[in-house]
């Protein structure tokens, strides 16, 4: 599953942000204090977070084993492999260009801008497999998404592209999450009675995948693509009689849900539908059948 035409160089691996790298591996911090990110150790079992990343210097330290160092040191420890095996076997297919640490100068940042090179229908077996793993209907994915090839510096990658109203893309593949400019909301106007609001397009596609079996075409949608765009989406939402909110159930999602609820009675929090999960997609992925879930989504 190679999403790059060539793997990252040694210098690029050294520049990878360890917080983003651990996120790719499936580890999220238990707490954050300034530049210090604390985790349950990926290197051993524990109940109290004692694995720390200092993001300002991009270094880790595991207090439980008394070891630390760079991302390469971590990779060799985590995969129990040699320096060469880590670079060749465990970095080649991880396009973490979005996680290059932030202390680069402004000219370098400009060079790291994502450039869309080509847009075409979804066809990559790797991307289609990824969508199936996320329990996204391929018919729905083909309707709302495309396959985009994009470049950063001299690297070329590809991913699932979801276009916003301004022409920019949200981009996803199993190892990458980013946006191309311009960034904005994505709207779909079907009627003026009800609009459904999602934080990200994977949640939107998940909902549509369930509703697809009922062929319900009467709902309007807005995908924020960033919680910070909630206020920008308000004029579109206000055109409708009811606004159903399907935002994440984490702290930021709950905060912005409450902000919208304060705007008036037409705003409704629907997140209780997936109360035991972070978001709609996680709920669907971990649920047994889409048919059962579909019955829970009221028109």
C-alpha cells in the first residue's frame, strides 16, 4: 500500500513530528501540558501515562524503562529492528509530510504547500479497501469523492479527495490527513426544512452510507471540514427550519455543539445516537450491522 512514489529520506524521517507519527500508529496523548505530550507507553503495558514527547525538541522519554531519544530511536525500539530495517521497512509507506516539525523557516513552509496535480474517479485498490474498512459505501464514495494526486516539494502522493465549496480538498488515505487550499465548508442543498451538520467528511459519508439503503434524498448537508468554520456555516444553516448536529463527542466537538445550541431552538444535538463512540464513523465501524444502524437514523 504505497502512497508515495519514493520513500522519505533520512533527513525527512528525522524531521517527522513524533506526535503525528504516534497518531499514525494509533496512539493519542492521555494529557497535554504545554509542549509535553504524555502517553500510555507504546513500548510496554501500563495504566498511568509515563511516556512523554517534548514537541518543542521532538524527543521522547519513557520513564518506565529510562530510555528516550529521537523518532528513529523510538522506531528501532518499537519495531525491535535495526536502523536500516526501520528506514527501509517501516518508513517507506508512511507519507508524513504533514507532520514536519514546525520550526522551519517561512520559505520552507511555502515549499511544503500541497499542490493538486490531478483529479479523477476513485480507482486505487488501496483506497477502495480503506473505504471498505471504514464501512463506507463505494457508491456513496464515488458520488461525493474523487481520487486526487498531489505534490509536496518533489514528492507525489494520492488519496481520497473531498471537495469544498471553494474548490479545495480534504485529503485522506490510511496514513495521511490534510487539506489543500483554499479550505472551506462543503454544502449540499436539497430542501429548506432540515440540514444535517457533520464535522468531517468521513462522518458524512458514513451517514450517507446507512441512508443509502433507504434512498432518502430530502436532507440538506453541511460538512464543516473544521470546527472553526461553524460560524461561517451559520448563514447556510439558518436557511433551514431544523439543524441537526452530528459533531464529535470529544471536548472540542461538545464545545461547538453547545455554541450552536445557544443560537436557537432549531439547533438539535444528535450525538446521543453514537454516545459510546467518538464520532459517527467510529460508531458505524464498531457496530455489527448497517441495517440496525439505519433504523436508528430517523428521517
